[in-house]
C-alpha cells in the first residue's frame, strides 16, 4: 500500500517538479521532503497541508490515497460568486482561492446531512482568517 511519501513523490513527478522546487513552494526543507518521500519520516498535519497546497493536491488523497480526491480525477472547479468576491478582497491567487474552496468542502463533508447555509463573502473571509490563524 502506498504511503504519504509515495503519493507525494507520485504527484510531484507527475507535475515534473524537483524536490528543490517543491521544497521552495511548500516551505519545507529539501532534506525533510526527501525523508518523507523515502518513508523515513512522517510529516505533521501542518506539513501535509503545506505540501498539499504546493502540489495542488487534496489532503485526503495524500493521507488516505482516496482516488476520488486525486487531483487528476477532479472535474471542473466552480467558484461561487461570494468566494470570488472574498478572493478579490483578500487578494488571493487562483490556487489560494481553490484551496479555500477545498478546505470548505472538506469541513462540510464531515458535517451531518443537515441543511448547510450558503457562505456569504464575510463567511469566506472568516474561514480564510481561521485557516491562516491555525496553519500560518
């Protein structure tokens, strides 16, 4: 069964990134990244998030190998207008905007089947702030 390190290497190579490039993008040292890919170290959730963001991969895929959340199997991304407005106000890049959308989907997926309220611009901004507070 592939490990987190195996999946990170798989996506990194599919995106034709070197370990140096991924280290720069993620803020993780090349040595630590190499240790992760060679299954010598297990990354904390903070590092998994940084690497996932740098790769444009889902955390679910990196952690569990969930094929449905693998980057190549995703359909088109639809950004709600409220998120688009929040992204403009926060000066987020497209990648950062998609990451915020994925974080929202991840949280919603773990909630019950109760009616989920539609996020307004201020809700997206608050979610972004909360994520930045927790993950830096």
